C-alpha cells in the first residue's frame, strides 16, 4: 500500500486530496493545526477502514514538524507522496494597503507558511 501525507488536510483542497487518494487505495495521513475540528475528516476516517490517520501539524513550527514525522516514522517506513496544501493569507486585508502601511509581521507569517514551510516539510519527508 502506498502512503500519502496531506498538509492542510482538514478542509478545502487538502480535504479533497485526502478523499481522492483514499479512493485510490492509499494510506492517507491528513495533517493540520486543528484536525479534530473537522466533521468531514472524521467521517472520511470512518468510511475508509483505518486507512486515514488524522494528525496534528503546524507547518510553521519546527517542533510540530519533528513530532509529526516521528509519528509517521513509527507508522510507516516511507512516504510515497507528499502534498503540501497548507497555506494562509494572514491579514489579507493588509495586502490592499498602500506601500508604507504594510504589516511586516503579517507578511513574514504568510511567507513562512506558504513558502518556507513546504520546503521544510519536503526536507523532513
């Protein structure tokens, strides 16, 4: 059986990736910051006979990434597929502000989650 990790797997496109790869027979690990708040994800787990593992992962925090990959290593020797679908648009209203009014902290947070974290996840995988 092939193994797939989907970051941002609680909702939206990440949830749909999880659904599609379950239908293809994969063991899927759906990870997000607050995975246990998703009724749809729990329903998917019930429908697929233990082939969906729900995991906590905050892609922007190194400790969370390490804990996630330690748990993955305990369950499987390898990943066959990594889907980085976690992302944010932190302070999205600020992107409409004129130069000089942008919030550096919000821009850095968005850049970390959307650009750097996928690289760190791929490196850990």
